[in-house]
């Protein structure tokens, strides 16, 4: 979620975020299975090994994507902060992967 839930993302800027998420995933050895976003937050479905904690992953995703977002020339909503310090994560071990992918794909993407 962006700082103060400001609407900042466009389809183009979400591509920058997605690319940075995939770079982080490759370096940290986890997978971004599905990614989508709205004007003020993103949905990402990941698969990660037990050696990583969710907080490690989220901190890396937010840090790298915030830097890449600024480097791409996009303006951050609040000085140096792109993201809110909070996040929501849920374990979905029993849910079929196709249902989760479909949910993520069906988010209202900005134009």
C-alpha cells in the first residue's frame, strides 16, 4: 500500500514495480507467481522457501521497488517514501493456485 493510500500508480509505473519485484525474487531465491496492482496498492502471489521470512521478503520488495520507481522518474507521494510501513500477508496452503492467480489478475488495474 502506498504512503497515505495516495493514488500514484499507472499501468506503466506498475510495470516498473513488477520488474523490480522479479529482480528481488531472483536474488533472494523465491518466485513471483502472479502480480497486479491498483492505483494505491499491489497484489503479489509468491512462493518462498522456509529459510526466508515474510518480513525479509516484504522489506526487500519495498526497498528495491521504491528506489527503482524513483530512478524511473516517477514521483513518490510523500517525499522519500513510496510505501506505507504496513503490509498484509496471508498463507494460502490449501487454496488451489489457479484460484489465487485469477484473484490477483482480476484486480482493477489503472490505465
